[in-house]
C-alpha cells in the first residue's frame, strides 16, 4: 500500500478520522514497513491527527475486551485482514469493528448458554509535570506514573487492559491467572505474569525494563509489522524497541532504573548528557552543556528529584566548570576559562 492512499481522502471534518482508521489497520499488518511507520509518526505530529488516532486506538482496544470469548482473537485478526481490502471506503476500522461485533453477538446469542455479561471499569490517570503519582487499581495492582505521564485502564472480569498514552510508568501486577494484565505502549504489548516492570513510551522508542518476575513483549513495528514475542525473565533485562524496527536488548541495574519512584535519580557511569536529560524531566529549569566531549563524560552519584540547581553546582565544582544562568530558564555548564 502506498502512503498516498492514506491521504487519498477528501478534505472535511471526517478526513483525520478516516486517515487514522487506515493507519491503525495498516500498522498492524504484515505490509507495514519502516518507511511507512516513519510517515505515520510525521502524520501524527499534527494535533488533530493525534487526537483522531487516539480515538481509533481506544475503539480497537475496547474491542479487545471481547477476546475472552472463545475464538474472538482469531476473528479480530480476520476482521483486520478484511478491513485492509476496504481502505478506499474511508471506514476501515468501523468495518473491522462491525465484523467482530456481529460475530460476537452471533456467538453470544446462538445455541447453548450465553457468555456472562462482563462488568468493565474504565479510568484514565495522569501525572503533572515535575511530580510522579501513585495509583492503586481495583484489582490490587499499582501504577506509579513518572512526571507528565498518562495511562488508560480498563478492567473486566476477563482482561486487564492498560494503555500507556505517554511518558513512563512502573507496574506492580497483582497475580490473577484468569485475567491477563496487558500494557499497550503504542509500539507493542507487554503481557505480565505476576511481576514488576517499567515501560517508557517516547516518540520513536519504547523501553521495557524487568524488575521482578516475568513478562512477554510483542512488538508492532518493523518491515514485517511485528517482532517475535520476547520473553524477559531476568531481573534487569531491558528491551528497547525503535520505530524503525530495530530491537536492542541489554541488562541494567534495576535499582537505578526505578530510583525515580523513591524520589531520587541514581547514575552509575552514565554519560553526562543522558543524566541531564533525566534530571531535566523534573525541573522547570534545564541544565545544558555546550561541548560534545563534556556530554560524554561518565558520572556516578544521585540527586533528589527537582534539585537540578544543586546538581549543576556540584558538577561545576567536580569538573571545574563555569555555570551561566540564562534568562530562558536554562543553566549552561561550560568549560572554565583559563
């Protein structure tokens, strides 16, 4: 499918919605490649497009609540396949949804006992800039939202579906074999098996870090549309999934990875530039450096959240740097003049 087909829709109030429908289906298909995914990310930069895609994604996630009915996961995949052959209509997602819901009603109203009605609890939680937030879920699980983060939660008696819409969150999952706990981060899904883990969603990158237990990660990206399911079962396992389809796996110190949940940031031989990126998430005033060599200097230590000024002064003393307080709420660190 060419990218122009996504745009081949008459202008009007429904154009963004129809394009969002097409993108949602195509991103989950085997035809989606890295070039198209990058085009999608550029398309989504427009606020109207981002809002339309979020509505489309929410609708499809709601259909996921029906996966507990026998055969529904297969039927949902078939609906997507049928929808891909109707992209000219501008109603891809609605067509797929109609197919799934029609079959679901047929199953529930056909011969034999009908599936029980599933009570669904739907909520959205967000944290403010500069302040993490802890949320207790009705199933006994907890979510710690990092600064400027948001999750949508849908709990039924068959599935616990979480969507990380932006930012980062630590999930501590209450074991319940009858109700899978699945986190959708845009690039992929993380299925928890009674565990603690971190998920960080960025514009072109998803990072998953295991803190305890086991998780299975299934990505939606790359030239084949998906990556093979990856099992993470070692504490400190980290998986980084890029929008281009590149997957990187390594091991990190779990105490450093989750240190922000305890009000501190811990760095161990971390390049200064990366450390400052983390510190700046919690402060209105940003610390910047003007020297690539300085950005690469490894540092170790800890700093309280929101105490960027203190870190700037400590770095200046330790590395013999000059500190310049700028009017644009920036603190510039630069090599001292001799």
